[in-house]
């Protein structure tokens, strides 16, 4: 089983990078390199000039188009907003060109959640309108074309259409490994190649500036061009490079020599480096023979010869999902060294495009910090910088950075709840910290002035309270925020303490700055160390009260509770000295707070940690990238994870639990397969049997992370005591858990109050 030392070192480092100097500025919204002369210098791609070095990543337009596949007002305004914000090049999300071949693209009633460019003239107008919208602000746009999803597509095509999903060879489906994907015929491959040529010719005719092939992450193009997935022994496409090279040749034939072609690729799947002996697991064992770094570089050289003008490059695939979708815990510029390997190879081998110019290499991955992005270019690790989630969080990122207003940039928090998890569970890409993302067609950039000015009290200064207060103040209302603590932010204060939560720290600082700047321009004031009660609210004569007081920690009051040495997770994060004397720690609750606290206890405080969770899965409903990142590096650190395990009692020196020891209990360390959404049934899944065993787990202290309960008692008391007052209950005091829900609620109430 081949591994690469450079890739192994990178994969191993991602769980403890914060202990060392990364070589870049701290991942803060600083502006020491403003006005960023390298970021805001032009660059040529083939014959096309891009005004700056910033590329919007393919943050997909899934479920944004009409059901015909035509880009509509939602999708057009979404991209227009990013063009207006100053980015030089925009790339769309996935646009498949293999309908009728890749069965996973079609759902019931022959519908698809993807925009289409292959359907008919009915969709053409949407693409033309999109091109005009982007060009109006001096930005360029490439359409991302994909041959399909293959083994990472929805396997429900088997039950909905009685057709198997497809792949390069017989490969297990990622969502349901029990479902095999059937090999594409050579004829089907040739049809896809013909389709991509037509799509490129159409894109050029519609005014789009280039095409962008999705060749990474284990999608169908990679399945055909990586021997990990392509194990064909016969036919033209048993040569794993042939499919990709022929696609480029067909695009050149149909779109001409000067039409830009971009290619997204991973330098390595990094599967062997990630899993080692676990590559013998049934879902992984076929994938041991992936492209090496040297093989990938040779393939890239041949792609350039065929006509590729520009690459962006990363690591990983769906089976180690946190790599191509780096979550909050991954380091800044996590793939800059990967881009540098490619850039150095091109330079040393004098590899030029068909246009006779250098082939730009785009860096991706946690680059939403202006100083870090500039330093990647300064250190010659890449030629361009790709931003995805940061441009969802703040479309004005480029304009603000160029003006040196970095503290005003809304920072991405890396949660992936809105941008990825939302469409996985049936929605479309949005953003946890920007409620306007994908709703630009409904919400204007500046809120409309209020028809009637109100005196408003906001109780609580977490994300919901701050968003409501600022939005209402900007509409002209007189707003007062009451916070019972000495600092604003609510649970962000504890949530931002671990070093891997630096994105939350940035967001917390942004909210402080937002309140400060808004209070200087509008009628907004913040009163700390004050718990607003009915008497105070009556005295001040408020017309409206927006209650956003947050959650209350759940206490598991089981036998032995009163005498147990225990502490809440949020208290440990705020005051690590509470566990200073403990060597062994048990965390009760395997949700995101429990697992992040366990990571903090082990990685930063050096504790021996065990986490118990009564459900079959740890961090269920958390974005796959975020949960698998934590689980993978918790296992590497020796943290014990016990699922299907219920707390029975607190004991002297530990706890007593009831643990299901059946072999049917899911592997808690499984990071190569996803958890299906609860409304998706896997008919092939084996039921979990129950074989309970009572066990004692030794611990010096017990950390409770059993979740938070909506603390709405104060709201209902105020509603009764202030019958003439307009009342709203939002954020964690209504529905606990996510910044995504909190900011949307705060914004909606602030707009309409």
C-alpha cells in the first residue's frame, strides 16, 4: 500500500497544527498587508485577463434553479452579489452533463436539484442573464461542468428508477456501501465526452467566460481518472488518463484555442495516509491503489498539453470528507503547501499552456483571512486565492480587504451548517452568519426604514440578539441591548476558547465591533451586567421586547449526582482550572459540545478522556466534515468513544453505565461513511440488536455535555407581565443549537418589527 511522506505529514498535522508555528500570520481579520498589492493585481488565464487574484469557489447553486434547470432570480442575484463585492473570477457549482447516463442525477418525477445547461433553449436565457449580471461589475464567470456523481451520487435511483448508480468500475456507493455502482460502458464515456464539448460550446455562446471541470473529491471524473476507482482491464478507458485528456481535447475542438479551461484536482486522495490498516475495511479496500503525487503531476502535465489553462488543487475525497471540505478545526491555508508542490513542478519543467503562458495554480482551503491570503502569494505558494465560504459570509470581502476594512468583514465560522449541511438535508446553500446569502433577491442590502419608530429592548447579546438589535437600529428604531454577563456573545464566549475554534473567536470579535460601530451611527446602546426584568422594561416604556436569552444546560440528576465530582462543559471551557487536578475525565454526551470539549481536554490540557453517547452516532446532524474531523483526530489521540452507552449512576472515582456490546452497534470511529438524513431509509441496513452490559468507567471528574434546553421561562413570564408589549422569542431560547438559526431569526425580526 503506497503512501507519500509529504501527504502523510500533512494529514497527521491537521489534528495538532495549533501547537506549532504554521508559517503564516495568525488567522485573524488583521490588515498588516493592506492594501494587498498581490491579491489585487491582474492575471491572465489563456487570453483572458482577471482583474485580481481572487476566485469564488464553486459554492454550489444546488436547489437554486427552476425545476427545468434554468438559472432563476435567486441564483442570478446570488452570483451578482459576489461580483459586486469585488471578486475577480466566479465559478458556479456543479452543472452535470450526463443526464440519462448517471442515474443518480434524476429524482422522482424526473426532477433534478441541479441547474442544467444541457436541456433545451428554455434554460439558455438564464445563463445569458447570469453572465450579464456578473460582467456588469467587472467580474468573470466560469461554469463548472461535471460528468456526474457516480459512486457519490444518491443511490435511491435503485429504488426510484430500478437503475444502479454508475462508476468507473464496480465500486461501493458512498452513502450505502451495500449498493454496487455499475461500470460505465465505453460508449457511455464517449457520450459524456461529446456532451462536455457541447456544453462548452454553449457556455461560450451564452457569454460565460470559461469552463471548469470538476475532477477532484471522488466525483465521476475522478472515478474515471484515478486507479483507486478505475480498475478497468479492457477498453480505451482502462487507461486512467484517457477520459480526462479526451474531455479537454473535445472542449478545445468545440470552443476554440483561446477559451479558458480550468480543472479542479486533488494531488492525492490521501486515503492510505488517512486510514492505514483500516483500508482493509469493506467500504475502502478497493481504493488502495490511488494516484500517487507523481502520477497526478504527470497527469496534470498531459492535461496542460491537451489544453488546460489553470488548476486549483487540494487533497482528499468523500471517504475522508474533512479534507476537501476543511471545517473550523483545520489550519489556515491548509493546502498552500499542496499548491506549492504543483507550482514548483510546473516551473521546474517549464510547463506552459497552449497559449504559451504560465499555468496559474490556485490555492484553496481556509484562506478567508486577508493577511494569510496575501502571504500565500508573497511566499510564491500559489498564483491565485480561492474563497468559497468566506464569500458566502461576506460578499464584500474583496472590497473591504482592498480598502483595509478587514475588521468589518463578516468572518466565516467554519460550521458548514448553512453552506453544506443545509442542502444535504434538503435545502440550498446559505450561510450561518449572513442571513441574506441566497436570499439577495428578497432582501435588499440596506434594510428599509421603519414606518413607525419603536422603543425596543433586546434581551441577550448572542448572535440572535445582536442581529436583531443591529438590523432594527439601522431601520431607525431606538434599541437597547441588555446582557446579564460582563461581555456580549452568549455561548460564543465558551465556544471560542479551544484553539481549533479560532473562527468563532473571529466572529465574536466581529459582533463586538458591529455593536460598537452601529451604536455610533444609530440609536443603539448596550447595557452589560444587567438582567432585564418586567419592572425595568415597564419603567423604560418599551414598545417591543425581543427575547434572546439563550439556553440552560441540562443536568443529569441520576443516583449519586449530589456527591459527584462534576462540572458543565461550558464551565470547563471558560475555566480550565476546574479540571486541573484530574488525570482521567469522562464526558457525558457525544454531541458537538461534548466532542469539542473532549478534544480540548485531550489536546490542550493533556487529559485521558472517555466520551459516552446514548445514541448510535456521535455528533449526529453535524456536517459530515466537521464531525469526521473531530472523530478521526480524537481516535488518533487515544480518546475513547462509547456509543449506545447510557449513564446509570455517578460513583466514587467514576461512573456506572449501561453499554450495548452487540456487534451490530455502529463503529463510533467510522469516518469513511456518512450518517444518512433521518428521512432517508436504508433498506439494506442491519438493525441494531441489544446486548446490554453494565460497566464502570474510571474518572477523576465528570464533564456534563448533555445539551442545552431552551430557556424560555423568562419569555413567558414577561409575556404575561407585559400584555401590551409586542413580544418575540428568538435564538436559543426558542430553538437551541445553531448560529445559523439564530442569525436568521434575528435578521427576520429586525427587518419586520
